[in-house]
């Protein structure tokens, strides 16, 4: 299908990596884009990050982020998109294993996102779902175009936080097609995790949230739940220690009482 969008000619020689801009050279702030993420966008992305804990790779080989510039085209090095949330598996947690990222620069990282999540809002819904107007040839490609053709995202998740509608697409031949979501949610074998809807309280708000389950179907604990779990475990350890101390004291008291009875009978308990 002819979209009228510029297409990178893959037959042309690639620019020398040494001459390409690095993360430090490219803008990291949002430029000429309306609005900033609201609290729901921030908290939902935060919950996704806290619970995205793949068992297929070590934690230091997992990178997640929200609302970060993602640069994808070596021929147009200022072209970028800002996913609401994305995850990359098999890349260093730190930029060049030493620094936190300002942006994600694909021609340096060389590992594409495994999952991208967009949280629908009225101002972005059409573009998130590929329903935007036809782009002029001189304009950058749309988000839908970038995710499907340039990044070839295997799991593109679009979630409406109001209607709770969850849609998932996968890139096939540079085009997005719907991906089925099971009753339990979206199984991502590359991470050993399932993305599903959870009804519960997070950061004080009770609603339905997107979060990750482990391969056994258990919700991966968020940070607050981990803290509470550790507090509960420590309290249980203290209780067990107190119970052991009480039992030891009671045993000593019984032994002392028995020894006193033996002495009253003229028996030295030390000789027994």
C-alpha cells in the first residue's frame, strides 16, 4: 500500500557509525509537541516498569522507559517518537554500561524494543491507531508507520484507560496486524511474562491497570508490594523469634520447678 511517506532506501550505503550523532548529541526534551503526560500516564507507565521483570535475561539486560525520545532512522537523525512506555530485552540497562540514558538511539543500541505501549488520549488516538491524515512526503512518518516498518515491533499495545479496551498489534512485513489476546492476557514468551488487566489499588487509586504477571500467573510485585512483603516477613521473623524465646523461658521455668521438687524429696537433680 502506497502511504506517500518517505521510505528509507535500504540498498544505499549506511552512514559511518563514527559520523552518526550519539545520545549526547541529540535533543532529549520534547520539542514542538502539545501537552505533557498527565498523572495517569505517568503512574501507569511506572507500574509497567516496576512489574516488568523478565525471567529470560538478567535484570542488567533489561531497559524500560516512558516518554523518552526514541531515534530510529540513520538517514534522518532528528526523527524521533516518544512512546508512552517501551521495553527492550537484551540491551544493557545503562548506556554503554555506565550512564543513564537521555534518549534511546537505535543505531547505537542495535536492539529494537520488544514491547511498546501507548495509552490513548483524545489528542493522540488517531495517530496511535494509524488513523491519522495522509502525511506529506516531506513530513516524518507517523507513529504507526515507525513502529510497524522501522522498529517492526512484535508487541504494540494500545490501551484506553477510560474504556479499558486493550488492543495489541504485531508487525508482519512492515504492516501491523491485530494480535489475539488470551483470556489471561498477552503472553510474551521472550520475557516469560503476561500483560493483563489488574483491578486494584496503586498509588492510592483503585481502578483497572495494565501490569505484568509471571509465567505462573502470579502478579509481579510492584515496589510498594515488595516493601510490604519484606515488612511482613520481618514481622513474622520477629514473632517467631519471640515465640522461640517464650518457649525457651517456659522450658527453663519447668526445669527449675522440677529441680526444686526433687530437692524437696532429698534428691540432688545434678546427680541424675
